């Protein structure tokens, strides 16, 4: 994840902060080709598209943006989102200083215990 202090790695299984990752960059979240109002950021993998909105927190499509449903009730305002390229049910959502993880396509969320510097972008690491 990219924060105002630099790029950090996070182990999503153990919730351990892996430290600064020198020489690595995470691009700022793009708005993509999502035809929705008030889009802050978006990410896609396969036919799953997740958009961070100003309100409600998220819109999710499982058919490449043909239909959408609201998601993320109870989540704070979002900054960035990432969908795993290997598993489109694995979604990472960034609030200002916290990460939230969904393992079921953005239906249910769990907050990671880490308190972080201001988050600007998130991505799944590729080997």
C-alpha cells in the first residue's frame, strides 16, 4: 500500500506490517471506465469491478459493469480499492488510515488491526 510516508507491505493473513518497500511504487487509484457518478477509485479483476464512491462507500458489479449493487455499509469513506488478480472475491478497501478485507466479493468486511499513515493507494503484490 502507498501511504503519505512511503510504500509498505502488509501480510493479509497475519496482519503484520512488513515495513517500507524501497524502490516499489503503487500507482494512485484510477477512476477507470466506470460509468457511475462520484467515483473516487476503482479496480477490476475478470468480470468483477469494485468502485469506491463518495457515497455510499462502494458499488460492486460481477458482470463487468452491466449491473451494480451497493456494498460496504458501515465502512468509512474510502480512498482506494484493489481486487486480487488471482481471486476476484478477494477485495482490499482503504479508508484514511485503515485497511478492510473482503474474502467474498465485497459482501462482508473485516478491518485489519493496523493503524497506518494516510493511505493513498492499495494493490495486491504480484510475484
